[in-house]
């Protein structure tokens, strides 16, 4: 194993160095012709793939931001719409309350007016009834005092006139 012996100083060029140099150049030529282009091709493909992925990621981010803005706009629109519906419902409820109150007031007025008319009619009926009874009593009393029957029609007219004068308060004929 003489080739492993170390010689200090100058390198000696012999047959092995030439074979090693030819082998190195041959290996370099094979690598340059077949291996390096493939490595460069794979590296460029990898670089293109990474660039494409970055582009897709940027597009996805932009799309996500657009969707987020759109969703926020829809949410704001929905809030406005909900507020509008609430305002409309409140306004409708207030109008309905006012209408019901107005109808209730009108119904109460009609009821009071009907009751007043009914009371007035019953009062008039009672006055007529009392007049008729008074007239009948006066006729009966007059017949007993005088002892004879007067003309019923004329007698009722006299009594009605007397009752009207008493009702007016003048008592004159």
C-alpha cells in the first residue's frame, strides 16, 4: 500500500492522477449532460409550483376578504331591515292602539247617547203616563163631585191645558 504513503512536499503526477482526472471530467460531463438539467428542471418546477401556490393563496385571501366584506354588508343590511321592521311594527301598533282607543271612545259616546235617549224616552213615557193617570183621576173626581159625566174629549182637553200651565209655572189661563 504504497500509494497511501505520505510524501511531504510536492505532489507527484503519475498515471493514477491522470485516470482520476479523466474520470472526474467524464463524470462531470455525464452530470452536466443528464443530471444537472434534471435537477434544474425539478427545481424550476418546484419554484413554479410554489409561485402558483402563493398566487392561489393570495387569490383565496382576496376572495375571503371580499366574502367577509360582503357578509358584513349583508349583516348591516339585515340589521337595518330588522330595525325598519321593528319601527314599522311599533308604528303599526301605535296606530292600532289609537284606532282602538278612538273606536272605544266613539262606542262609549254612542252608548251614553243611547242611554240618555232611552232615559229621556222613558221619562217622556212616564210623564205621559202620569198625565193620563192624573187626567183619569181628575175625571173620576169631577164626576163624583159634580155627579154627572162631562164630555170626555172636552174634559181631557181642559185637563191637558191645566197640566201644561202648571208645567210652565204660570198657572194662568
